[in-house]
């Protein structure tokens, strides 16, 4: 039995009258890959925003690596080892691909403004390390040759890969991916699935939202199903595929 | 490939050498002309303020419409401590910078909760308040009558009073300030600032403490402005509150927009253009409009600001010809590429994995 990484307890969020997420509980263990699925507007992104500290929950709490983290800022969570990607890409468009990934290494470096301004040896060493790690990470996702391009000029599918490299370069204990496949063509999706499978081999844990059921079935260890903000099912892929409520709420639509 | 690298290294060395010769030899090149030298000193002082603002506006994407207040804080702190308290000028300069940093911290904590035009308005309000302080706190600032008799700054006991001495002093500060800013930009901190500019939500979920960096860069820009103000006070030996009001703050903003934010040297370029255009206007306008007062200047620069924002939002450093831009961009990118690839090769040879 491996250690608990993330525990979500009775998490709820309402926006005015809308109950976006209602009493959702689940967990992610070390080296787990958990998928969150559900129809549009089911509350998946809101759930992610609460876990990553971007939106405060209305009630409930989140425990990460054994400590309660609700109320912490996103950067504090990143420092503790939780990073994420976004459903609508949030790349730093004017920075190079390499610089984007180097920002991802921020939490592993220490140089402050004074040390950086005087370019003390410590900073020089850190910069070299950041660059090496970022370059290595880009190589792993097959984008090393684009390292010096402006991120905003890359095709959409590659921007998605850059975002994943950026979230992974600091080797966080948990990565949240919000619809990593959205907007990709079949070839790009395949490349991304390969990257995710490789990360899985390397022992990354992640929690991801995905609509593409084929991908979900292929890589998830467990699936959490949301509908209208409530968790309606949770289990291994084969259980979920047979679950009557899920078929009605979600797979049903696709099966028709 | 290696040959090409050596060529650019050689050319770079020549460029550096030529730059150093022009910098050091300038007082002779202009035959010690005081008008030219004093214009250069003014450019240098504004460039120092502009460099700090370029970091704040261009890299972190935050605005300040009250920067002249920090310029004034440096000037009055130096004036008061050297003239009335007998402090050495250098110590007073440091005290001014410390005061500006402290005020920037106290003001920045509430103000940087705001964004965009709310931030602009809040910093404008801060500028108005400080201007009122300079005007009304007569016991310290001399009020509207001004502050007279500021003693000179000394290096190794020698008082600096002539224009050429100040030229060397101020230009050294500009170069050091530019070097420091450049280093900040090319570091973890600079990347964090640009990331904040690009997407706050993404930056913070990668570990960037947004509030902390906005505050730090605001404080740094205040220190740049304050140091420039201290030097200015010792240069002109007489200061009055009008130099540190809202209009000067707007001029600093205009300089940064003219200079652009594609490079940390944008502040220097903007200051040079602003001062030269201003001098040219002073010479030309009386010929065209004999009765025009000083207001034509703000009208002219206001129009220029609008035109720049429409047609050249990235400023002069943003549209500089490719060749020139390569001097400050590609050369370091090439070296960066070389080191990244080299270190990568070294690691592969070492056989170490992930
Ligand atoms: N900031 C907000 N203010 C008001 N309502 C919101 C806000 N964010 C989300 N909602 C509402 O909460 C519900 C859940 O939205 P959410 O974005 O979490 O769904 P989702 O499952 O991610 O959907 P999709 O598959 O389309 O990405 C929706 O009804 C949405 O309109
Ligand atoms: Mg969503």
C-alpha cells in the first residue's frame, strides 16, 4: 500500500446560486494516475482550481502529503510539489520555449534579486542548472529543437507539450492536467499520450481531466466521475465503463 | 562553426573597446563644452530613473505614475542630511535610497493589490501626496521657495563641481544600474517578472510569489529613482518641489514608452530622446510661436505619447534595426545555446540519466 498524496474531503464550491462542486471526496496515492471525467460544466475545472489554490473552497478541505493545504496560495502549493496545466493554455507567449520551461524550475532555485543583480557565482551556477534541466525536459517531450522559438509562435499542439514540460521540470510530486488533449489532432494526441505514458513510467503522479475516453481508459488507474458538481462514481476504468449511472450521464451520450 | 564563434567574439571585443573609448573620451570629443556635458548629465539622471521604471513596466508589466516622488525623496534626503545635518554625501545618498525603499514597501503593499488603471490611479495619488509633502513640509524642504546651498558630493576628498566630473559620476551610475538591471532580467527573478506579465495564474501555479516580486521590483525602481534624485541635488545644488510633482512623473513614463522595453537600455534611449527633443523644442518653438509659454512642451510630449502608443507600442528599442538588436539579443542567445548544448553533451557522455 503506497502513501497518500492527495486527499480531497467534502469539497464544495458555489458561485452565487450555482453549486459548481458539491461534497466531492476522493484521493490520489503516490504514483497513481487518476482521471476526472464528466460532461461539460460538471465542475471539473472548478475542482482543480480549488485543489491548486486558485479558488478558495466554500467548504471542505484538501490534504496534500499529509498536511491540510486549503487556504494556501498557488505558489505555496507549487513549492510543496504540486503544479498544473490549464484548459485554456496559459503559456508565457513572449518568452522562448526554453524560458517557459525554466520558469517551471523556479521552485527549485533560490537566487534573490540581489544575488541575481550582482550575478554572484551562486546565481550563475543555478542558471546553468535551470537551463540544463529545462533543455533535458524539452528533449524528453521532443521539443529540444524549438527551445529558442517564441512560445507564442508554436502550433497549438506543441504549446500543450511545452505547458506539460513546464509543469514537470521541477519534478513535482503531483501534476494536475486540465484537458491536456483538448484541441489536438489525432497525431498530436498520440504524441501526448506517449509522453504521458513515459511520465508514468518515470513515476510521476497525476490527476487529469479528459474528455477523450480512449485516453482515459488507456492511462488512468482510477476514474472519478462528476455530474452536476457531484461525484457519481469512482473506480477502476473497467468498473466505470460498466457503471449504469455513468453510462446514463456520460458514456451514454457518446455511445449513441 | 568554431571559427564563426571566434569571429563574433573578436568583433564583440572591438565593440566593447570602441564603446569604452567613446564613453571615457566624450568630454574631449565635445571639447569640454558645458552645455553638451550638462545635457548628458541630465540624460544620465533620467536614464537612471528610466531603467528602474523599465524593469517595473516593461518586464513586470506594472505601472507607476508617481515615480518622481521617489526622485524627490532622494533629492530632499540628500539635501537635508548634507546641508543641515552635516552627513557625508554618500551616506546621505544611501539613506535616501533606504527611505525610498521603505516608503515603496509601505505604499506597495496596499497598492499592488490593484491592477492596471486602478494601480495607475493609486500611484498617481501617491505622487500627489508626496508632492504636497515636499511643498508643505517647509522646515525640511524649504517649501515652494526651494532648498538652497546643497553641498557638493566628494570622491576621495575632491568635491565634484564641474560638468565633466558629473558626467563621469552619473554615467558610471547609469552603466552600473544598467548592468544590474540586465543581470536581474536574465535570471530567475527576471523570468518570474516576465512570467507575471505573461500570465499571473500560470506564474503563481509554478511557484512564483506574485505579490513579493511586484513589491521587490517596485522597491528596486524606487531605489534607482532615489539615487538619481540624490545625484541631481548635488549637481544643481538648488531644488524645489515642482521638479518632483506629477508632470515629471508623466515625463518619466513618456521616456520609458519612447525608449521601449525590449531592452533594459530602453530607459537610456528614452531619456536621450526626451532631453534632446526638449532642448530642440526650446530652440525652435519661440521662432514659430513667439508668445508660447512652457506648456507647449507637455502638449508636444502628450501628442508624442499618443502617437507612440498607437504606432510603436514597443518603443524605439522594440523597432531598432535587426543588426542593432542583435547586439543585445542574439549574441547572448547564441552563447546561451552553446552552453546549453555543451553541458547537455557533457552529461550524455557522463552517462547520467534524469
Ligand atoms: N468564476 C465563476 N463564476 C460563476 N460561475 C462559474 C465560475 N466558474 C465556473 N462556473 C460555473 O460552474 C460550473 C462548473 O464549471 P467548470 O468550469 O468547473 O466545469 P467543467 O467541468 O470544467 O466544464 P468543461 O468540461 O466545459 O471544462 C459551470 O456551470 C460554470 O458556469
Ligand atoms: Mg473545464
